[in-house]
């Protein structure tokens, strides 16, 4: 089974542009696969980590809203909406597939300052700092990143090859939709330069 996440099954569809199956994840979800497919998400202040075993081509992506959770070690209340749990469970699920920790690498995205109602808490900045610090503590190298700034991003990750496509979104309607989704989601939980390894696309 390829899908590993918190709640409902992510939408999986065939994308003609990429000529493969794509799993679309939302805030609080994650997805791990060894198949030749892609994982996509759209980020505002949230952050996603794309982690893979560069030798076995097993990898996954998460999408979290807040950096930490006081209940992270309680399996009954732990949630992938929080970075500490989202990172731990993503890495563990990749390792359970046979990956080796020493072969893991990461690409990280998001943390934009897009939700005005919660900018005072610097959620995007805190998420960005958290994911960099977490991966540093776990000794997992970050080989590409695009964090913070003020725009939403669309990210498409191909775990089988490590390829990432990233698009900065400047469409006003899309921006409003992303802000609305993250605002609604935040209410349920209490509220650097682009690397050469990241491909921008239309």
C-alpha cells in the first residue's frame, strides 16, 4: 500500500503532463512510495519535506502547518499536521520500506508569509526554521530548498528520481484559495535562493 497519511485517502490521478500517476496531498497528510509516480501539493505558510533514499529510490512528502506539538509522543493524539510528528513518521515509513538512514536526502519548500491573520506568530518562518533544524539534527542533508518569502508554491516531487518541479504562484485567485484553505485548517488546530536542483515550471 503506497498511501500513508493522517485522514482521508489523498487524491491519486493520472497526469497527462507528467505521464504518470500523481498523489495530491493536503495539510496534515503525507505519502510514501517506491513506485514511478509523483507527489504534489500546494503550500502557503505550510512546509513540505521531500525525503528519499537516493540509492533505493524510495521516498515521500509531508505537508505540515505548525512546527511542534506537545502531544507528539502520544500516539493517540499525535498528528501529521505538526512538523515534529510529520517528519518523524515520514522518515520512519521510508525506513520501514528498506531505506537506509545514511542514504537519505531532503528537499524542503514553503513557509511563505501568506496568511495575514497569523503573521504575528511568524508561522511560515517558524516552519522553515523547524524543518532545517530538524533535518540537521537527524543528519539528513538538504540538497535543495525554497523557503519563506511571501508567495505560495506548487511542488511536484518524483521520489523515484529525486526530481522536483516547483512553481511560485502569483495568481490572485489561487492565492486567495490557498489562504482560505490554510486559514480553515489553522482554525482546527489553534492556529533562501532556489537551488539549481529545483526546476521551475509553468
